[in-house]
C-alpha cells in the first residue's frame, strides 16, 4: 500500500489489535491469548507484533514521513490528565511539545504522537483499559501473549548485551529519522527546570535526515520506558500528588493562575484544593498489572547491572561513554524510583488482606534485591549457604532507604492484621523475613538510617527537594549534577524528594518498630500453637471415628460446635508447611532485630497462659470485670481471624433445639410427638426404674436422664421457662431422624435380604445389638456426661 493509505489504516489497525480506549472494543484480547489454548492465534499474534515483525515495520515506515496521530488526553492517568487540562505540563519530557488544543468546536485536548509513540501508548494502556474483558477459562498472566510481548520489547529496546538493533529502512543505507520537535499552541508552565540536554542536541537541533543513530537508539529506549512507567505507575491519590510538588512548582502554578484570572476580567482563580482535587482517582491495580510491573523491575535491574565498569580517568569516561551506557546509569533513579515507591505505598495500603497480595510482595522484594540480577553468579557450593550482600550495593540501599524501611513497616502492619495460621499468609511473612535476613543487609540498612539521622551542617535547606529529583524535566541526559561524595546528603535527598521536608522518619531499628516486631513474633507463636491444636484435633477426630459413631446412634454431635479452621479442609501437609514457615520466619526475625532467647521464651509462656488443662483449647484475650469477661483489642483480633474462640454451646433442652441440616424435619417432629406420648404415659414407671440401685437402675439412669440439663433447669429460671418437658427420665428418639441413621438402617436391611433374613429377623438383630451396646456403655461410662461420651 502507499504511505497515504497506510497512514489512514494505522489508527484503525492499532485499535483493532489492542482495543478501544473506552474498553468497548476488546481487540485481539492479548491478555487472555495463550499458547496452550489457542496455539495458532498465539504464534501468529507474536510474529505479527514482534519488534522485527510486520507491525513494527509499518511503524518505522510511517515514522520516516513524520506522520502524527491524536491521542485523547482524557484517557491518560488522572494526575497527568488534570495537569494538562490546567495547562501545566508534567515533568516527564514525554508530553513536551505534543499537546494540541482543539479547534473551534473540538471535543478536547489531544497529544500529537508519532507512530512509535502512538503504538506504544495503546499497547501499554491496554493493560489498564482491558482489565474487565470477559475470560472464558483460567488464564495464567505470565503465559499470555501480552506478557511475552512486554518481555520481548524490553529485551529488544533495553538490551543487557550489545546495543539496540537499528530499525529497518526502506532506503538502502539510510536511517529512519527521529522525531522533530513541535512548538506548543499556547504557552505552558512546567514542573521542572529546563537544562541543556545532550539528547535534545542530537534530535531537536539536527536535521532529521542526518539523525545520529546513537541518539535514535536512545530515543526509542527512553520513549518505551517512559510510556510504560507513565501508564502503569502514574496513578496515585491527591495526598501523594501534593507531596510530590516542589515549592518552586507551586509558585509557578500560582503565578500562572493569577495571570489567567486577570485576563478573564478579574474572575476569581480556582482554589488550590479544588484544582488539585481532580488529580485524585480510584485506582485498583489487578494481579496481572502487578506481575507486568514486576517483569519491568526485574529487567531494569538486569539492564542497569549490565553497565560497563567506569574507566579510571574521568576524561576518558567523557569521551568513550555511549548514550546507552549513560542511560543504564540513571534509568532506575531518574525514571522508576519515585513512581514505583508511590505505587507500592498505594498497594500496601489498599490491597485486600488475602493471599493475592503475594504478587505485590514479590514485586517489592524483586526491587530490593538488584544483586539477584547482576551478571556475576554466586559460587557453587555443596551446602547451600545464604549469600552475603556485597558492600558495593550499599549505595543502592542508601539511595532507596524508604523502599526498605518504610515499606517494611507497612508490611508489618499488614501482617499483624492477617491470619498467620493460613499457609499462604505464613509464606509471605517467611519470604520477607528471609530476604531481610540476608547477611550484611540489615547492617547496611542500619548504616543508611544513621547517615540520614546525622545533623545537617552546611547543606542548604531547600536543596533537598531539588538534588535527587528523578524527573527534572527534559531528557535523562540533562546536565548532570556535580558529583557529591557526601553519602549523608544523598540519603537525605532521597528521603526528602519522596516524602517532603516535613517528613517524620520512623527508624526501622528503633523502639517503635521493634515493638511491632515483638507483636508479630507473639502472633507467630500463637499461630503455631493454633495450627498444632488444629492438627491434634483433626488426628483425634479421625482416630475416634468408630463404626457406631458413623451410624449416629448417639446424639453427641447435637451439642457440639465446630472447633476447626480452614486448615481442616486443606490437610495435614499444609499444617506442617505453616509450622515450618512460621518457625523459620521467627528465626529470621530474631537474626534481623537481635531478639534474645529469653524474650522468645517469655512470649511463648505468655501465649500459653490462656490454655486450659489439656493444653488445646484457648480462650480469647479478655479482662475479668464485674459484668463478666471483656474482650481486649488482641482478643477481638483473635476472634476475627479464627485464632481463638469461646466455647458456645446450646444450653437448652436437647429435644427442643433447632432442626439440623443432617436431619429430616418431618421425622424430627413426628418422633418428638411419639416420644412425648411415651414419656407422659410411662413417666412413673421410668422414675421407679431409675431409682433402683441394681444394674437395671444404672442402665436406666444412664440412658433416660440428662444430669447436665437437670442442673441447668434447677438453677436457671430462663432454661426452666423454656423447657416444657418433664425434668425427670424420658425417652429420646430424635437420633432416628438423622439421615445417616436412615441410610445405615437401609444398608442393614439390604444386607439382611442378601443373606435371606426377613425384616422381622433383621429388626430383632438390630435391637439385640443396640441392647448389648447399651449394656457395655453402662458398665464403662455410667456417671459420665452424655455429650462427652
């Protein structure tokens, strides 16, 4: 096709592949396309959208003619959208010289994007806009076509080895030109200060025909990364947005609004709170979204760690360092650090307290361990020992101090509110404790805190926000700040740039956080004991299930209450895993915070004080008062998470309790009437039999009376009013209404017919068997409470 026809087809083709921005058109639904379910479509889509495939060839072909395509500003992330609508350019250079105002009668603002930017904008934002697309089968996000394409684009445009492959050219020996700048339609104020940019010297101040291949290579890499970060991480609340604003930016915005208001005949300027309120948006990242961000983080670590060692002489460095090497040097602090920190804070504060948080956790731990993606490999040893963190990572830890300390405190607050008896929650605590317990890591974090807490001497007060700000406007190759050897200044600049000047730092190794760790260790001990009691209860239940108890010849289960947890359904293996995870997590926490054995012993003893004489049943933590037991905050937590409970039982007449799900309602009512008639007619005879001192009296007392109920009726007027039956001996036939009993009788009659025994003979055998069972129970359990037997 001709370029003119391709120019018209391109926007329709992009929308057909990635779906519409409003989510109505699903497109190819790459997020749900997998090789095991649709192998043909999967392979065709990957080949077509490959960096060297037909789609990217079309992009580069249109790029050569400098076509532009409109992207609506209304579909950008909330903070960026509201900023541009207020005519204030964001700090990111991705939006500079691209905002186009509508002509008369236009619908809204648009970004004028070149073909590469337009394609990548749609590709990145489809992860957000298409999250509610219908799924007909279970989809593994890491095996989807979208996930594979993200990985492919990162490896192509951010290579860890070599350089970025040059784009294919339709003219032999020629290069596809880089984009040329466009002048804005109206003056904009900016968030950052404009510096001289090496990248702009390559692109903006050179003819597009003679564009430098190195600058073109960096332009594609930088554009791809900026689009991914802006679309996936640029979502945060109004409070976070206000924290990110530096004082000089707020002054610029104020002056701009005053100038606008004076032009409109003195109309009052919009208040700062009302103007910034538009930046707040409801953002609920999905698990797939977090997995894609983790893929980005892991690749950026590998990309940054592939940086070649710096030469010894500074002059040689300035002449030999390529733009790609400079890009590797600043890619994480300049592009990712700030927005990823805000994204993680949002997830830690708003993610549900369930096992799906594991995706966020692993993404956080991946960022904290850049050494895992370094090119050097640990030496192979016979015994797997924990790898010590090298001192060369001290600078990274200090420049990302809040990632380690503040988010660790956020995780502690989450862990204190979760059910640690669940194996998935126990695994998350174990993973965090294991990572932070790596040799030498805690010491380096402590050193970073000490550097931050050093008193300020000659550092100007207002330079903190400005020094290490990741996005100062323009490109990443802006004039670099002078080398600062003061490590304390670097740590302070990192903290103040992310949290502001008035931030009150909470030390990770301080007394307050140490108390949180001790509370978590106490909960771990309680969870271990709870898991053990559940395991013992399950084992006893399995051992005590006899043939007659399955037939439900006794009404013992009617007064019982469920004492288990979801682990009963998971099995003994999961209970064992939970205990292993919690034990190792407690060991790691002791290593990190130097907890002594005496403190652990004291916590274990404190956890065991609420146990009763058999060491299994634990009451919730409560305080005795005149009105009885009052739950404490810890007691409420234990009840909500199922760690402990009160023994709540039915205390009325067993014949009058509600009909159970395993009973036939019609039979319960019929048998109750029959037993009532028998009890009224033979009440005197049963009293005489129960008063005898021989074997017959013992047999009748055991099977016709309920001593526990008699005691409750005698001392409780409430139970006396609710009990309409005779307090003395009586016959109970309710156990015959159980479905298990009915099935058991049918099975016995079926077996009897198989052996040619008639119904009368079968009934006689059942009665003889029950009589023998009653005699045995009388000899061994006379005097016991019936519900315990």
